[in-house]
C-alpha cells in the first residue's frame, strides 16, 4: 500500500486498486461503508455470555470481568494496564519537530493525557473481541480521508464501534450521545485486535484474553459465591426435612428469630434460633440436604494457583506477574530466568511492538521515530554481555603481534572499525568517517526506505544519502585512508542499489 497523504497512513490509490483487482480473494473490496454485517447469536446458557461472535458479546464480556468475585482476573487486567501506562517512551528526530509531536502524544485523549489513552486502549484490547480503536484527528472532511499530519489521538469506546470489513471505511461509530452513525475513513482510525480471526466474514474480530479464560473464571466465581453463602446467615439452597414440628410452629419460630435479629442490629451473624418438639418423648429434628457443596478433596489453594497459571497463559506473561510463587520447588535459577525471558517476548512484547508500529507507521512523519524505553536491567545486562563478546571477537582479528613483527594483520584499522559499527550496538555508524559497507538495520516498527524525487534512497532515520557518503569515501581515498578497491566497491553498491 502506498502513502499518499504525507502522514504515513495507508489510503486507496491507483496502485492499491491494482493490487485489489489482481488478488483472486476479492477480500479488500470497497463498499463505501454503507453495507456491513451484523451478527446474531444466542447466549451461552452455561456462562451467560453471548457465543462468539455477535455485537452484544463484547457487552456481556465487559459485564463479566467486572463481576464481584472475579478478583484475580480484575487484578490481572489492572496489572497489565498499569504496566502499560508506566512504560516510558522517547521520540528521535529533528529538534524543531520533536516538541510538537511530544505534545500531541502527551495531550492525547482530548487533553486527558497519554496514561488515560493507554488505560482505555489496553482495557478494551484485553476484554473486547473487537479490540481497541483509536481515532486520528486532523484536517479535512471528518467523513473523508485525513488531510495533512495527525493533530490528535482519541480512544473510541469499543461498545459503539462496529467493524465493516471495508478497507476504505473499516468501522462505523454509533454515537451514543445523539444516536447518529459515522463511517470513519481508514486514514482516521487504528484498530488493535488480539488474535484476529482468519474468518473473513468476521470483519477483523478477534478473541481477547477475557474470552480465553471464561470457563476457568466461572469456577472461581462459583467458589466465591459458595463461600459468601456459607459465611452469610441466609438459607442455603437445599432441602430441609423437619420431624415432630408443626408448620405453624416453624413459621412462628422464624418470625421471632427475624424480630430478634432486627432488634439486635445483626446483619451477618444472628442469634440462635430455638425449636421445641410437640411431644417430649419424640425429639424435634431437622435434616438438611445441601443442593451444592464443595467436592471431596477439593483444594482451594491448588485450584487458585491453576487458575492464575491459566490467566497468565491467556495474557502471555509469566504467572509471577500476577501471583507470587509460594511453596514447592521453584526449579533451577537458570530455568526461572529463561521462563521469565520468554514471557517478556509474548504478551508484553506484543503490546510494545503493536503500539510502536501504529505510532510510527500511521501517526508520525518520516523523520521522527517513536520507541518505548523499556527499562530492564536484566535485558541490558544480557545485551552488554553479547556486545562484549562481539567486541572481543572482532578485536582479536587485529593481531597487534603481527604488526610488531612487521607483518600485515588480517584486517586493517578501517575494516576493524567498520565491523564494530556493523555488529556492536554502542559503536555507532556516526563514529565512522565513511560507512563503506553501507549496512543499514531497521526494525519492523520503523518505516521502510523511501525514494525521493531525484531517485535517491532516504533512510527512515534521515541519514545521509549515498551520494553524500560517496563524497566522504572519495575524500578518504585521496587522503590515503581507504584503498581504491574500497572506493570502487562502495560506488558499485550505490549503483546496484539505486537500480
């Protein structure tokens, strides 16, 4: 898809239309946002949540995770949201442009701030199958494409977002304040969906973390309800069998008991209710048959630990994020570190990459790069060890003993510095007078190389173009700092890359 609006958002142009027409799938068809699919589903009688998928499912999901007794799930969502809001971020780019876009991100959500935007985004992402949605605010007709740069970001309540499956107008927003419908152009919206369904009829609906723990959460909810009933003085669900007691005597006894409770102000615990048998020779008995009880051998702590592991699996994090490990063998220290490292690359890594891609691709201009400054001492230490090993390996090629003996080492100083710049993180390419290998590394969160009007390649980090680098290399050759072979190889690479 091409970029024809100057702000990194993908819009439909002639090239895009050719791609759509060429694909045999006919998936990305334009329907002007006027036709979209509504799903209808019956509720799941077991959980009370609509089956996957219907617009009302997300409403029941939002009610479900907020139910009293869903404490662990609520704590897990809160933990992930607070982690996201406390992630520091940084912008790299020209000094004159940074303040403007820093202000835009910091004052997002109509001035409520970045923390509010991320809080709403992550709650919808984890609890709604439709995911979270951002509105990108800028110039132009609100019902048409965005014109110029993005000027603001605001969250759209997932409850009122209806996906359409249309690439031009991907969602319709049902405004709850005036009951109006607004089709939103693709350049004005970003969607974040967890586990997007490959079923094309679902229009990009996913399967969120809460959806993945419904059955397990129901067990904990029933356990909480059972304990509440046991702790309260309300009658349990069951069958009460009375012997040698008249019904009228039972009614009188319960009435006297209630009057006594009110008189003493008892709300949870009550005074003892007494009954007397009609015939002294036949004692009064009451047998209660419980309709619901804990299974024999049930271990609440073990059940809770299993549930925490299931929740951690659904969120893609280590269980220690939600629940401290207690008792039993924790395994080898190395195994624990490996498990923790793997978990960081799943749920949390997905969130970081997802937000970085969205902001860099669809919001910021070419010369500004957004990244999260994820402060992780263990990760920094691991990178430092790797860089140290790379440095030692590269420096060992220089072999100063050969130089002392009047022999030529395998690599020159210039080649040594080049290898350091290409392989060691903290040895920047800017340290080189000329980057002869012209090696460039970009991540999936950065924009791709662009070609300017003169056909020159421009890096997403706005480094000098090839012609400028060649002038530096040519000067180094004249000064005797590089060989003619290096100069010709650099020029040949320039020509081939531009072709």
